[in-house]
């Protein structure tokens, strides 16, 4: 089977049990979620140690894999709790761990030996040498940096071991910082984005203040809602499934663990129908999804859509 005929994995967010059930019902091949610690979305519902085995069992009963994020950058005191957490994930039957810290990666190999190890986008993997190095260390998959072009992904695929799986984001919010390595939240609120507690100040509405006129706020308006100076557009690659597959992408990842169950259902269903339509198409290279699929994606809450860094630099 050549690359153009391979079926990619559709990986959907599961912020809590309701969202997991929606992802499963609407066609996800795998879901990614977090326990109550060591995940980059501490404000999502997440899963307690008691809930996690139930979530894994539900997904597995429906033929869906479970990936768990352990992708914060923990401090030494926090690392002490990591072996027990990894053992719980291993015992729960989790299929893969999404890791960013090299120490956590090493501990996962020891304390969660039954789980595949995937490297988080937090590692900013942007070249074939880095991707191959993680594979050589024992990683099954790398989640590539969001800042890569389609041509750069092709080059990574061409120059790495074919057994190494490549995962990329296909839909959802884009971080205004480089692969999520942002200190703005920590600086402004004391909440550390690299430890799962981002307050998302890039989404806030800002005004200018002139130093000799304190208390007077001057808007910098672009439209009736004002200006969001750091607010990135949302990613949407549903019209470019052939290009993603031909570039060698193994898994299409939908962002949005903090979004609603409705969002999870609609977006998962849209990409499921688009991917299946592509696989059935006679002319796969020229395939584009049916208009109703594109319209569905306009019904969920979203910022203006774009194609991220895949074809050119975002405007």
C-alpha cells in the first residue's frame, strides 16, 4: 500500500468523559486526554485516577486508542510524584504517553513499559535529525512543531526511519508563541503555561495607556469588537487532506480539550467524513470535501480559519 492509500489516524481531544464519548461516537480512531497532573491543560475537566481506567475501558470497548498527556516541564519536587503516576497509566491500559521532558520520557520507559512513547509538540521538533534522535531513544511517534511547512514535513518523512510515526495538528487554536513555549501567562498572572496552567493572555482585549494620562484607555480598533493584538487565527486543514497524507502524516490531531462536547462531536465528525470521502475518491489527489462538511465547521465557535504554517507564514 503506497502512502497515498494509507488511512491516517484521526486523533480527537477528550477533556472529560462526555467529550470522550462524543469523540468515540463521531468517529475518532484515538483520543488524547490527561490525568489530574502533568498535563498541559490543567483547566480542562481531565480524569481522576478512579475515572481513568473507566475512560480507557470505554474507548477500548469501541476500538479507540487512548493517548495520555504527560507533557509539562516538571520541577524536581514534582518529578518525585511522576513514577507513581506513570504506573497508574500503565496499569490502566493506556496505549500511549505524550511526553516532552527527557527525564519524564526516561521514567516512562521504566514505569510505564506497556505504553508507547510519543513526543509532544512542546519539544518543537522541526528537523529530521531531532525526530530521528527521539526514535533512536525509543519514541514511537513525534508530534511535529506547528511551525513547519508541508515541504519540511515531507523532508522529515523522507529522512527518518519509516517506522517512526508523524503526528501533526490539523484543526483548532494556534498558540501565538513558538510551540507553546510562552512566558506571558506566568509574567502577567503567575500561572505557568509550561506546567499546564496557561491563562491565555494572548486572547485578551488590550488598550493603550499613555504614561502622562493614567487611567485613560485608548482602543486600537480593527472592528466593532476591538483589537486582540496577540490573538492567532484558528487552524483548519480539512481541504488539504491529500497533501497531509502524501507528506507522510500518520495522525491528524484536533486541538480542543478545553472546548465543548458539541465542538468535539462536530469537528470529529467533519474530519471523519472528509477522511473517509478521500479514501473512497477515485481522484484522491484532487479530492476536496463536500460543501456540507465545510459548512459544519462554521457552526462551531471559532476564530477566522487559516492553514497555519503549512503553505506560508500566517498573516
